[in-house]
C-alpha cells in the first residue's frame, strides 16, 4: 500500500510497467532506481500547476471506513489467536500458511535490514556503476530446499588424468602394480558411487527363497507390523488433516489384522549413532524438494505424502501421533532406538516362544534375512508376509524358506552371492569370524579377503586382493577393453574398511551393540559417513605429476585446484611460488618445525 500510494501514483499507467513488454530483472532495476528522481519531478510539477492527479478509485484502501473495518477484522483475528495459539515455542522460522520450517538460507525476516544495506551500497554511485548482487536478495520460505548432498567436498581426482600421468611415468612398468594399490579415483569405485555406497537390488534375494502356503487368518496369530511399511501402505491426500490421517492408520490395522497386533517403528531421536541416517538423507535428496512441516492434528497436509514422509523430522512427529492414538485403542506399539529391523525380529521370536503364531508384515528383504539368520532349525516356524501391491501378488515365506542352501542357511547374514559362496570349502570358518564377538580385526580381514577373492573368481593360488586387482587390470588391457575402475576389485585398504562395516552390521543384527566409529564409520556434520579408505587417492609421486600451467596465482580456473589437489613443484610457470593453491614445501619449514609466514 505504501508503494502504491507514495510511488506508483505518478508512475503507473494501465497495467503498470509490464505493459507491452516482459519485465526483465534489468528493466525492473532501472525502473526502481529512476523512480526517486521521476517521482520528485512529478510532485513538483503538480505543486507548480496547483493540481493533484490523485483519484479516489486508486486509494480505496485508505478511506476511513475501510481502515475502521480492517481494524475490527484485525482485532477479531487477535482474539481468535489468543484462544487458539498456533505458534510453537521455537526459535525457528515457520510459515503460518503451510507449517514449513526455514533453515539458515532464509533471510526474509531481515528484509528491512537487507534493504537498508542495499541502499547504502548504491549511495553516492553513478547510475551506470550501480550493481546489486543476487546474494543481496531477500529469500523467502518458498525457496527452501532440504536436499543434502552426500559425500560432497571429498577429494576429487580425475581418474582419466591420473592414468594419463601413469602412462608418461618413466618407471611405468615397475611402478604400475604399486600404483594400483591406490584407488586412483576420488573414492573406491567398486564399493561407492557419487551418491555414496553402491546400491544392489536386494529384492533379488527373494529368488533364493521358497514361498509357502499358509492361512494367516488362523487363530492364535500375532501380527508384527513393520512401521516403515505401514507409513507408506496407508494412502492419504493433501485434503486430509493429520487427525484424519492418524485415524486412517488405526482403521487399516483394525480392519486387516484385528486385535493381535504389535507395530514396531523406527527411532529418530538418536540419529547421530544411526548408520542409516545418511541413507535417509540420500533418499531425501532424490526428491526435487522436501520440507519439514510444523503440524498439528487439525492442520491440513500442505504437501504430498511422498514428500512429507521423505523428511525424517516429519516422520518422527507423525510416528509419535500414531503411537499415541494406537495406545489409546489398546494396540501394542514398540519403537527402536534407530533402525527397527532387529526389534521386529526379536519381537516375533518372543511371540513364538509364547506359543503364538508370529507373522511379520512388511516388504524389506532384510527382515526375512535376519529372521532366517536368527532362528534355529528346531525353533517354531515364524512367517514373513511380503505384502503385494498392484500387479505384484502377496507372498508368504518362513524361517525355513532358505533350506535349499543348507550350508549357507546358518550364515545368510553375510550372504550376497549365494551360489558363489556355497562353493567355498571353508564357508563355515569365514562366516564364524563375522559372528564371533570381539573378533580380532586381522582375522576379519583375512576371512573377508577370501570372500572377495571368490566373488571376483580369483585363482585358488591367489591370496592377495591387491595382486588380483593388478592382474585383472593387465587382463583387461591385453583384451583392448576400456579399463573401468569399478570393474576391478577394491584395494586392500578400502576392503578393510568394508569388512569392518560388515562385521558391525552382522553384530547389530545379532543383537550386540558396537560403536560404529570403531567399525568403518566416521562422524561428519552430525551424521555417520562410511570411511572409504585410509589411503590417499594416489601415491604422492603420482599426484606430483598432475600439474597446471597457470600464470597468475592459480585461482578458481587452476587445473590442480579443480582436481582437488595442491600445486606442486611440477606445475608450469607458478612453480608453487606466490601461488594461492600451493602446499608448504620442505624448504618453507623453519628449523623448529614451524612454517615461515612470509613464504606462506
């Protein structure tokens, strides 16, 4: 209203400045900059001619009757908010309309200060000198995006560039095997990709399982419901309130499973020690936009179900509402500290011991794998229902569905390539190492290497994963095939960390608590990330052969900087001196071991 009355009255024509042309940002900026001068001129002309160009139709909102009515409406709103306080006790910026929570990007609450700062920057400048940066813009809640890059800011080395430098090395033949002990890439490509750990089609394990016929409607049945499966199974829309959504979950459970139900949910409070927290963030990043919503039971859902459930904070709040409602209707609920898989299986085993027929309801193959690995052959059979959807029919499995692989059944917790591992003569010994509590790290490595060698079809005489990596590289080269690093086995350093993570996961499934930071994980930005390898991406002598030809300080266009490396003595004209991307060399170090600040 202030802009309309004070500025626009002398500038605006029919449809304003957009008439007859598109309003580009540059046009808009010039128009705004010129308004101060043109408005002053127009006002002085009105004063000189003793006329006013104001019209009553243009300023209806400023009439006394309108102002009085607006004040009455405002008072009504204030009184209503006093009785129905919608504001949570929080320091976060929250949209009243949608409940979306802002992050550190949002600065719309500082619009006035940002405007004053922008005005200060242009004071005293000529018109052609005025430039406003995009970083000076006011950012509203509508631009918020919770997507998080996974494995960002890692050491980035171009594998093609590394191989080019290998080929020009004078000691190529003698050093190649040594070079291949390093990954020669930003990360172990056999185990990771740009998004993190490589994902396999876990559901293919169902091909090794034998479905059974079982009537799940028989008496004395306890259904153990995977809470994660339940959240996505019940469908709701953006026209529902959260109270209606919670009722839908309750009605679904009572309709299909009766009263003998135990619902087990994931936990989100202890995410700092949850190794799946990074995977949850990766799934969030896969969506274009995901939002955290500050909601109550009476609030209408502002976003789609998929986007709402992709945010861990939304999940946490919704699960708490569902648990409270389920407990009110006498449905048993449990919540794990982090991932619920182990708690689901342990609940099913406990129900089986109480002479109940335990049936697990879910979709994740992990549940069936852990069930088979945790149950003994003489125990009462426990059932797992893989619930179908659309054209996919519902299948029922049990703790005995893997009996066609008798040697591997006991060790299914480590199983990835079932048929390959079945051929290992010492499979029992290898698996026992990962099941053993407090197993020595060296024993894990030795047994893990044997598994990797079998997976990569190594000769029986080969016992070193690094030598196998070198041999397969030479084999691909002789076949005139392009060498894809992801097709080679991982280095021993990367494999060592992977075996640690496997051991941690198996022990977790067996119900033993370990510190993930001691077993292949590291805390980064409040989340656990996998340790890829303890070695650099390439040996130092090879990294030093990656050089740039910069002439002026090695700025953002520097080839070494883009590769994630510091300039070395091999660099062209900069020679590492007076370089913004240089590392301290031995000659820069004082006798007391400190760096000379003048040189740095």
